[in-house]
């Protein structure tokens, strides 16, 4: 009887984790790569109110990824990938900048995100 109790408890404890994993798999993931001195892709279109994951990767040095209207302020370390969950609430076209000095072309490193 004690075994059944622990088995039931572990199954119940695992249910939310499985549910969260299923939700993550259903979310739209947009890969974005930062490399001196550009983001690829350089333009992304999102839908207002639709949650997405921006999968940010740096191909060379540490870069920044800053877009104030979406409340995103991240550092992308060289050779690393980070996931940033975003649910845009305001329609418009927003400029993303690299806000971490990455070399002489740093000031021109931008991309746009359009929220429809």
C-alpha cells in the first residue's frame, strides 16, 4: 500500500512538469544569431498577444540584445544560446540593438521586430 501511495504521488508530481514540457513544445521558437556586426535574420514578425521564444545565439563574441518596448535586455555570451520568452502586447516596428560593445561595427548592429 505504501508503494502505491508513493507511485501515485510521483505520477501526480510529474504531471505539471510534463504539461509544462508540452506547452514549451507548442510554443513558436525563432532562432536569431548574432555575429559581428549583424543579427540573422535581420527582421522578425510577431503577432500581438502570441507568446514566442527568441532563441538567441552568438557565433563569435559576446553581444547584447536590447529592445525596450518588448522588455528584452539580454547578453548573449560567445558560443552560448539563451531562450527569451516574449509575449508582445503592443503593435509596431521596433529596433533591436546590440548594447554590448563587440567591435568597430558595433554601432550599426541592429535588427527590427514587427508586431502585428
